C-alpha cells in the first residue's frame, strides 16, 4: 500500500461547550520533569511551538505536573501566540474546596501568562470534598469568563452523575488506549448520551504503543512507569509481544505503530481529541502523521484480537496508574 497523503488537521467541537479543539492534542505531562524522568525545557518549548505550526491547537497541562513546572513551560512557549492555542489545565484533587480552586486557577494563569483557560478540569475526584460546592465554583469561574469549559478527569459514570447535579460537564479526560479499555463498557456510551466530549490521555500506553520498548529495555532513575499496571512482570512482556504483532499492520499503511495506535483512538466513537505526549520535535512530527487517514474494518478487528487479551488480563487490577489504590489507602489511614 503506498504512503497516504495526510489531510489538514480537523477541528472538533468539545461536547456542549463553545470550545473547538484539534483532532489530536499535545499532552505536557512528559515535559514536567516528573514521573517520566528529566525533561529538556528548551526542547519542550520547541515542541509546543511546532505543534501549533502543524495544526495542533489543544495544549493540555495541569498544576500537578511537576508542581506547576509544565504550566510554566507552556506559558513560555505560548508567549505572543496565546490566541492560536486552546489551553486545558487541571486543578489538583487537594484543591477542591471552592476558595482553593480560585487560588489554584490564579496560580495556573500566572504560570501560563494568560488571563483565561479554555478548559478547566477537576484532575481527580476526592471524597474529602463534596462535589456540589466544587462544581458550583467551576460554574462561577465559567460565568466570569476565566474558563470557557468545565472538565473532569478520571471520573466514573457515578462520579459524573453526582457532578452533573450541580453544573454542566463539557468533557471527560480518561486513560484510554488499545491496551487499556476501561471506558468502553459504560463511560463512552454515557458521554455520547449526555453530549460530553472525551479527551483521552495515555493514548500510547505510557510508551508501550510506540513500538520502541523491548524485553531488554532498562528504565532510568525517576521513570515511574515500572510501578504501573501495564509494566508489571508478565503483563509487560505480553504487551511488548502484542505491539510487535501490530507492526505488519502499520506497515501496510506506510505507518508506524504509534501512528496506527493514535489513528485507532482518534476514530473511536465518542472520542473528541486524544492527547499525545512528545518530548522531542521528531516525536511530535511522527505523531501528527497519525491523522488524515483511516484503518480498514478488517484491520481494526485484527488489532482488537491482538491487544484485547492484554486488557482481559489486567482489567480487574485497579486503575492504570494506581492512583485510586493509593487514594483508598490514604482514606483508610485517616479513618484508622
């Protein structure tokens, strides 16, 4: 099959909000200098600026990414071109008391050198804070014009039901990729029913779907992926072997495995704009080649057959990053 000419980046409506986003977005977690190991700020700035040139308007970050460092990088990168970007950021789960939300937003705005954000997310649900006052504050921020859309990240359908009693959810940000499919059973249908956009993160399964990891890969100090579900012994090896089996399918389209994985995610019903990380301009330019073409139904079925067994093995082992398990442990410790 000859190489496919890439079409111009599409813009998609984000749920019921007035915000439009590019069909893939740039995630900045890897630019934080935390979890993934050290990051090169100057290269991160080049990546963000190149993303805008290539039609990626959505830049996603959070106050928790490197304790605000990723937001600072975003602010430096977008200086003089704020109007070309759609910024999404998140309030941390320990800042969900109404007054703390406003303080957190002020900090994010200052770090990013802007007076508004396009999408403001509740990063994680936190049972220490009633959702009603939290959502009411989010709606006040929307009315003030300091945010344009309200998002929730890592919320279950039950969490969203509770939140929607006190305000409008425009978008959900969950982990979703070919190897981690928790949202398919209930969450995606729920979001389609209620006109909630879906902005998946970890579309390349923490790097597993890049095709660059092997059974011999050594993880550097500071790379915390070794603590997460997909990287546990046995699961990691099965995932690496599954990804190797995807390579011939990608090659039929003149594409790489990450391009195949992102296109798969972009075309899922209900998905608005997957977030894809890139720590170098080269990685970013490769990721952009994931849009503007389609995978055949037969190949989608083949990809499902290859990757579904990995998900079947891990679907009952907790959340992808182990956050909910840590949250439960903290709650138990408080009540002891």
